[in-house]
C-alpha cells in the first residue's frame, strides 16, 4: 500500500519529463504539416512543404554529402574501434588508459573541434570532406569501442582456445569464430556511429573547407535558419528526427539482443 503513492508520483514525474523533452519536437512535427507555414496560425494539413523540400537542390546535395561522410567515417571508426575493443579485452587496461579512451565521449564538441582544427593547421592539412571524415572518425572510435566491449563481456573465450587447439591460425580464428560472435555488437556500434556522424554539426563546421562537397546537412540547415525557421526546415527536421530515432532504436535493439 505504501508503494502506490510513490509509484504514482514517479509515473507523473516521468510523464512530465517526457512532455518537457518531446513536447517541442511534437510541435515541430505538427508545424511541418501546417498549410499556412506560420507557427501561430493553423489552416489545415498539407504536404506542400515536403514537396518543396525535395525540390531544394542545396538540401539534397548536403544530404548526399552527409551520407557519404557518415558512411566512410563509420567504416573507419568501426574497424579501428572494434580492434581497439579486442585489444583492451585481451589485457586488463589501466585506469588512465580507460580514461583516455572514454575522453572523446565526454569532452565537449566545441573543444574537440577547436583541437582538431588547430592540429590540421599545424600539419598544414587542407580542409575539405576528407578532414570532416577524419574528424568524425576520431570522435566516433570511443563510442564504437564502448559498444563492442559490451559484447566481449558475454564472450566465451574457450571457443577461441578450442579453435587454436584444432589447428586454426589466429586470423582464421578471428574470421570464423570471433567476428561472427561479436558481429551483432559491431553492427549496433556502426549504426550508432552513423547516426552520430550524420547529426554532427560543431565538429563538421570547424573542420570543413570552402568546397561545397564538405557542406553537411546540419550545416546547410544552420545556414537556412539564421534568418528564421521556415516550414521546409520543420519538414526536414521531422525527417531527420524520424531517421535518427529509427537508427538509434535499431542499434539499441541489436545491443539488447547481444546482452541477452
């Protein structure tokens, strides 16, 4: 009996938190279907702004740039992050090593963006799509490593020893035994990394060059909203939000199945 008031209060608190977090997002989604295009006047449902969105060449081009950058950065960070996770699980790392690996997940994006820009200036690297890819890969490695390591927590190392005892080489053991077992964790990490890269703005803004090929989707949206939020911006924000939610949900679903 004493738990009911506490549970009711916690449920109410949880509901209010959800309203606070997702209320503005729901308003944005509703406004993307507003025929009038004005935030304070509702004149009915319409898909007009979605049609104008797909006719905007700059947005379509920036989406293509973001997809390319995110795909390449995801491949690089997934390979390096997975190997890093394997190396850390082979031996018990020191606390300082753990802190260094987790630092990119904690350091503010603005600090990392400035440090990357300073580093590129020091080595005289020309900025462009390649510098954005390298920057995204650098901060995504820690996330990939953290996700893949959760898979190793439930990994039975006796199968590796059995494979080697049966005459398989280390590479064959990795390819035929280790990799298939940790594959769900790797896929979940890759999905998370792709979402982070596609949505990243600050690091992209600081490390991109003058070429249009380095203008990512978040940068294009920022350029559009500097003079006010237009209905097509609401439409594109709605699409990005839905895609991001789907990828995060898929990543969490795969990761939960891995842990189970």
